[in-house]
């Protein structure tokens, strides 16, 4: 294919912050689009204020949390509360194919940068607005983060043990659901515009997108009156199925047996113990019925084992299994290394820092982490001079007036 | 059923062959919502994922899986046995008139049948083939197996989910497959866009383990930048050495509360003001300047001063929440802009006034079951080309006639022969 990147030539004005918006525009940036990330010292992205930081020392330009979601983008600073900055933002909009923002709905309106005003500047604009609960409705203006949305959208309630409080997923779970939907629909809107010349406005509520991961429970509640809860590591079709203690400090093996072949593989790995012939474990349905006893027997073996080696042996015997990998394990996982999951990029202030690679690979127009995340205003000169055509004098003046700030 | 006029036209005119099982079904569903004609290609007798619970009225029938309903609504279904030469020939005919192929077979399965990307692209150079793989298509994980549990474990999330005195634990409902399915939609669209400019398709490989790693948010860099790691600690967080509760009991359930100052201090102040109005806020909490209270100052705190503050807040907040229900607390938080949320059950979600105001849920008729079920509606609202959840999931082979006769132009005799030899 005679294109290097899938979205080369596409131009994006990225007003977004925190998780969902920046992750969405990152897909385009890493696949070749020119993405201008618009920030301001007057309201820094809260992720710049959040750890982990280089050497553990806070600083606006030291957060890997921010950096991971903002690769391959150009960074500019604009204090959008100032009319002159709003005019410059509109110049960026006139240049752009796509605008992305993720504030509570009134913010862009307050800056005179809502879709109704921006479409006047650029009638073909595609604008994606993503916030917690959507642009309309009684809860539209409610602020929030993915931790709260994960709780509101039902994910806390279904995480953990049935006899305990929820054991929530780490972090802002729904921030890693909504961008998958947002990026897909944004790319489709770009293709629609290519075919028809028509831009449009996209209102993506993190709440609504996230509920698609809960759909079977939503149907089950209506049809059967069942309120899905926590089930620990129990499975409806696999036994044994769980995480089992191994040798060492907090080392665990996850394994799962769903059919007779896997069961035979497990027994062979365990050295064909006598309990393998127990008629209670002869069929998958019977193993499901006796899963508690199986858990005990499996763990009696795993506690004598080193988790990583046991997982490898089980996999060779055809049994789905893995070390329960902690963060350090991930960085040393040969599978992830072969995929290119962690990559070091040279950041202007942080130096070489670890970034996540991609979750899908394209065979002919592969994306890549083109460069590290920008420090505050790193590309002010490039963007305002080379792309928008301002003179050096104008840029100096706007910087002094804290319009570029 | 919606009328044709209501159908999305965002991706009208494109066709996807969805061969995926539960690991990829959401991808096909997303494409169906965008207006793509998605044809589920099932083995004779039906996709094994039709055996996934829950079932309509708990009746384990392949035509009654609510799990299958949820992720196949709006698709068509044909049956086809790829293990037969006749079946493979039919599949090749389908590929010639399609734009996308989605599959989640073990790596090498389609290649061994002569239906890998290279072979399919010779039939149709525009074709995009999207493959979901547990650990990618190269390297030592290529031939390894994983289900939902193993993906959560190998992807790093389980190690930090659960409590110190129990094993690592996962979420319910096969969440890893949904991450991978939705990510497959992104990858497929990223291949589609250049295809429409160059006429050339390509292969998309989704790594399901990588999809879980991405959900770890900011965790991966801790060992490298801070020299420590996030620990599994139930409802407590503490990336900066503190132990801070995030989920609190209330009268009828639990509340999740973000307790942080700095840029979020507006919420703390509003919350403590509310407690103060109810005479339940310790004086020091009402008076303290919260503007700098957060991870950056915690990092450099001396002794256990901050931890003592956190513990005192926890005690006061717990007492306060226990006087009210989830609904009462959330309603007031909405008014006061306090960063909290109920720990919702699916019953709470179905009662959401916000979702109702936005007409989020879409009723779909299941005429054979004599019922109508509400489904999660479009995942986004588009001003020009609305997405649409258009109809219930198909029965096994419901569209065999339509696809094989009308689309492929097979004669009635050929259709009969294919059925007799067991190809469809």
C-alpha cells in the first residue's frame, strides 16, 4: 500500500483532557494524523498532576499517566478564557477535520467553542464530545471520572467475592471502554465525510458506551429478574477455574479447565495423582459440581510449584494457564515483548520513559508511537508559525499576553 | 423493528462476515449498529456461543441465550460448515462480495483450510480480515490458550484486584472478550479508512492480553519511575503509600467517593459543607484548606500525619453515609457537584432517570418468545447518521435463503444439494 499510516493527512483539534478523549485521539495520532493537543496552564490536565512521575517527583511535565495517553501529538497552550485565544482556537478548527473534547458540556459553550459556533467556522467539521453522561438529560452537567463511572455503570458491584465488599478493578475502568467505541465511530464518521462531504456532531456518553459491556446482565434482569452480583473466580463452564497460590511471596497461578482434553492435560502435568480417577471428577459437569473440592486439590499441587514454570507446563499440555502477572512480570513477559507492548520513548523532560504499545497491529499501514507526549506548549512555535502562519512577533506578543499560556 | 428510514446510514452498503465466537461478537455488533450488513456465519447446528448463559427464563436452548442475543442483535445468520470443501467454496463466494471478515479461531485454523488472509485477499484484494488472538500472532504466546480468566491474569489486572487475605480475583461477565471485541472494531476501522483510498485491504491482529494491559491505566510505569508497585488492596487505594478508602457503606448499599484535593478540591469542600449542614462534619474538616491535599503532597508528607487525616475522614464519612440510601446520596451529590457515585446494581441502572431521559434503552421484539426486551441502545448519538439497534439476534440459519439465493444467486437446486451434503 502506498500509504505509510492509516490516517496520514487527517487533522485533529484535540481539546480533550483526562482519559477518554485523549485516548480516542491517540489512536488517530499513532496512525499518522496530525493531532494538536490544546492545553492551558490555567487548567492543566489533571493527569499531569497525577503519578507516576519521573523519579517520583511531581511536575506538570513529569507524569507518565499523562504521557501514555498523549503520544504522537503536538502540544500547544491556549488560555481559552481569553477572546484572542478563542480566535486562535477557531483558526485551528478551520484547519481541522476533527475536533475532540471531553469537558462537562457547558465548558466549550462558555469559550464560544461549542459545535453550533464551530460549524460556522468549518461546516465539514466532525466534532466528538464525550463526557460522563452525555450532552443532554438531567445529569448532563455532572462531573466525574472513570472510577465513579465504573461504580455507577455497575462494574464495582460485579467485581470481587460474593461474601465481601466489591473488589473494584484498578483505576478508571470505563476510561478503557469508552475510547474503543469513540475511536471506532469517529473513524466511521471520517469515512462517511470522505464519501459525502458531510461532517457531524457526535455525543458519546461514557455511561452509555460502557453499558454495552454489561448487556447480558441487563437482559437477564428484565427477563429473569436476576441482579448480577459478584461470583469470585467461579465459572459457569470451567472447573477447576481460579487463581491458586504458588511458591514465593504473593505468587499465583491462574488456570482453567473447560473440557475433558484439558482435564487430562492437567492430570498429566500434575503427575497423574490418584484423585484424578475419582468418579466425581470424571465429567465436566461433575467437575463443575465439585469445584470446591477440586480447588483444594489443585492448590495442594500449586503450592509446591513455581507459578511461571507451572503455567508453561500446563500450556504445553493444552491447558489455559498463566502466572498472575504483576506489573514487573508484565515488563519481563516474553509474549508481550514479542508483541512490542512496552516501548521506551525519549521525552523532553522525562528522558526515556516506558509507554504502552498497541492492542492491534495492521499488516500494511501499522501505527506506531511516533514520539513521546509533549511538555506544556512544546509545539507552540511549530503549530502557530508553521501550521497557522503567525509571525514570530505575533507569537511573542501572544505569549507575553498569556494568550499562549 | 425500526423502519428502514430509521436505519443508520453511517456505514451503509458494507458487508461483514462475522465468524467470531464470544471473544469477538461485540465487534460485529458495533458494525451492525453503524449500519453494516453483518452476517454471522455459524456452523450447522449453531454457534457454540449460543450455549452461554444466561438464558430466557433459564431455559438452556441455543435459541434462548441472552448472552448471544445481546451481542448478535441486528445481525443476519447463515449456517456453513467450513470443514467441508463445499462449505469452503460457499465461504469463498461470500468473501468475494464482502468487505470485512471477523474471526477468532485458533491461529492457523483458517490458513490450514486455505482460507487465511493471503488466500482471501487473492479472491478479493479489498478484503479486511480481523483476527482476535489471545497473545498475538508472533512470539512464544502464538500457540498458547487463554480464556477470560487467563487473560485477566496474564494482562496484569487480577494481581491488583481483590483483597490481601484472598487470591487475586476477576470481574464477572467475560469482560476481557468485550475489550478485545470493541478494540477489534477500532482496528478494523483503522484498516477500512485507507482501504477506501487505495482499494487495498489488510490484516488486523488483535492481541487480547494487550487489551487487558491497556486497562491498567497508569500502573505499568510505577516500578520504573517510582520503584514500587500497586498492591491488591480491596476498596482501598494508595499509590503514594497512603491507605485510602474508596467505597463506603450506606443505608442500603455502597457509595464510591473520590477524596482528593488539588484540582478536585471543589468536590471535597461541597461535600464537607453538606456534612456540616447536617452537623456531621468534624470542625477541622470544615475549616481545612483542601486546595493542596493530594498525591503530590502525600508523597512528601512526614510521618503518619496524612494517614491520620485520611482515617478520621473515613470515620466521619462512614457515619454520614449510613444515615441515607444510595439514591438519596446520589441525588444530593448531583445538585452539589460532589464526586461520588452509587455502587449500582443492574436494577439501579435500569431505573436511571438520565438513561430514560436520553431514551437509551431500545425495545426489541422477540416474537417467537412472545416478548419484548430492552437492549442497550446506540453507543453514541450522531447528528447526521444516527446509529441504530435494529432488531433481535437471528435464529440459526435464519437468513440462509436470503444470503445464498438472493445475494449469491444460488439456484434452489444448489441450495438443496448444499443442505443434503451438510455444508449449510
